[in-house]
C-alpha cells in the first residue's frame, strides 16, 4: 500500500481496539460492563452546556484566532496563577483541540531527527507514537509497584545521553494513578537543570488527586524550570468535557509560537463553541470538581479493596486519576477449555468474552503483566464488574 513510513511505524491505540469491540458487543445487545475507557461518567456541568448553547444562539460559530480566544487565554492565565502559582501572559498560552493536540504540537515543535525523549513506563499510549512521528527516539524508564510507579533520580540520570532533548512528566498518571510529591519533583528538577533538558508536563488529571494530597505543577518549582517547561492541561477530566475536545498549553512565548505554527496547518483554532464552554467552565462555579473527585475517591477505595481480595492479584493503590493497574502475571499460563492466557491481551480478551467486562491490556502502556481498569463508571457497574471478574478468574486453571 502507498502509505508513508511514518504511518507504518505506529500502531492503533490498544484502548481504542478494546473499546471498539466493546461498543460492537453493546450494539449487539450483550450485557457488557465497560471498564476500559478513561472518561468521567458525570455529565458536563449545566452552566457549561448553557454557555455553549448561548454561543450558538449568538452566532459565535465562526473561526477564532488560531491560538484561541483572547478572553479564554486570559482566564487560563488566571487559573494557572491562582491555582498553580504560575505567571503566564495570554501570549504564552495556546488553546487546542484537546490536551492531546497540545502534547503532539509540543513534541513536533521540540524534537528533531534522532533527539531522545525520556518518559516512564507504564506510559500514556500516545507518547511513543508522538515521538516516532517527530522522528525522535523514545527512551523508556521502567517503573514498578515497588517504587510507586515513579522513576528515581538515578534512573533519570542513567537514561540521559548527549542526544537527550526532552523529558515527558505525567502525574497523576494514566494508567497507574501514580503521583510525585514536591520533594520528588525537586530531585528531578535538579537533574533537568544540570543536564539542560526541556520538559513537557502533562497535568490533565491535576484535579483528580486523593487522600488530601496537593498537586504541584512541575513548572512552579522555580523560574529556570518554568522556562524549560511546557505545561499541558485541559477540560476533559476536570469538567467532564471529553467530547468537547478542548485543551491548552502554557510556556515560553517562543515555544507557543512554534506550536501555533503547527496548529495553523492542522486543525487551526479549536471549536469556537467549545471555547465558549471552556470559558464558562473556568469562570463559573467550581463546586463540580470536588464533588466529582470525592465520588471517584470513593470508587477507587472500593475497587482497590475488591481487587486486593482476589487471589493472585497484586495492586498499587493509585493516588490520582481514575484507573487501577493490577498486576495479573499469576494468571499467565492458565487456561480454560477455550482460552489460554499467555499475556495481558489474552486476559483482557478472556474477560471481555467470558465475563463480559472490558479492560485494557497493560502491554499497550509498555507494562506487560498488568490490566488497566477504569473506575469512571457507576458504583453499580463497578460492583457487578468486579464480581464478574472474580468469577471468571476463578475458572482459570
């Protein structure tokens, strides 16, 4: 086929592969519980939806400037100042079609042919593919439950070479829910400054952090780190606006100008309707966020306890986001008359067809031996889903 080498080097997101099968089963009327997709089950706040409707009625349906509405960028700057202790001007902010586009634009802007980009595994599935599309080289630091799925300063130092250009930081993390505290971030920041790296800080889950812990933005550690960092965030998780496709990035103006160039030749501006909704999300009442966070913490506690009660499963207790990432290696080599489990994809497919529960194999996140379960669904679904998983696993011998 006449496709470019770039396309042939990347794969389809494993979360989307499982989700596609799950949607097909649901469409066929099967009684499926979907624990695969990472999006809040809460509806978008009513005031945000009303703002979008007003924008349509007021004919705010035209192009905006490529970088995003100025008043929205002002509101983002205010949010970053008040909540994260970061001073950015509107010219140091770009609004994009989801946080993922901001991540992509940043990687494309910074990474040259052969540049090395460091990130940890388990990782968000799109990080290595974004680096590949930029003709860079992914350098993956493996993490485990023993280190709370966080990299150590020594691991980072050992991964850096003369070709290292960029470090991608993500916390709370998809798929593990791991998070760094300020002391751990400062140790990483010292290395970043010593080795003169740039940092892409993915902070999309900042408002979903539990146990009374406080989120610290990497760029807020000191001024030099701020100059070296592009902060990426959005509205999908904090305001249950996944389908609105609206995110943003903040950084030095030269970074944002470069990202703006790339965006101008791909999507141009983010949806004008979504921008109006995002403006209301920031300027309107904020009580939605703690309400949602408290419910997710309740669900986390339940699912964690249930998983830990299943023989053969080891599970890290996540500090944020809305996923659990249990270790299921003890089930490898087991089978039924129909299925044999050799790796995480086999186990995910087994649970999909035997238990009618959709999960995601850890291999897609660079961490074979695990499954990702999302608890961003109702408690009723979680109770039934965990019951089915336990029963299905007990059938494996």
